[in-house]
C-alpha cells in the first residue's frame, strides 16, 4: 500500500491538508482528524481520475525529502501526516478467513441490518480501519 505525505495546518475549527505529490489534492475539516480523513478520500478520488487517463500516480516522496524540498513549513506550524492510498481495482477476489463464530454472527447481523453483504461490510470496515477514518 502506498502512503503520501500530507501537510497539515490550521487552528481552532479550520484545518487543511494538502498533498503536494498529488497536485491540487487537498482536504479540510473543523478538526485535524476530519481534515486528514477528507484528504484520504481526496487522494483516492485524485488517483482514480489520474489513472483513468492512462497515467501512473506520481511516486510519493519521503517526509525527509519534503522537508529538504521546503514543502513543510514547521516554523509556521505545519506538520507532516501520512495519507494512505487504497485504490480499488474493480476485481473481486475470494479469500478464506478464519474468524470466531460469535464475531461472525455479529458481523452477519450488522451487515444484514445495514442491507449489506458480509463481504461489503468487512471490506468497508477494513477500509475505515486502514484509512484511519474510525
């Protein structure tokens, strides 16, 4: 999985994250967590649009490289945050998982309550966990 460096800045209830390696990609929110979550979604959307034109996404730079390039102004209160990138391929695969029977019953009940399949529920929960959305 690829991670891009995001640059977080803000105060009070106005926060933003820009992803310099993905030009024009940014997120915002009333808390740092909301801004990061929005940037994660924006990076996925940006990458999907970019690759739809037949191009590969840019290689991510390291935090050290970003600092050396002057992309992060720590004196102004900016900080680096990692933005995970999961791009769906549209190609489902079967996976054999072992899970406690009680937990599986709870997963199935909650998936049913939400009108989802077990697979959709587990995929959504995994994405939220990986992307740090919850």
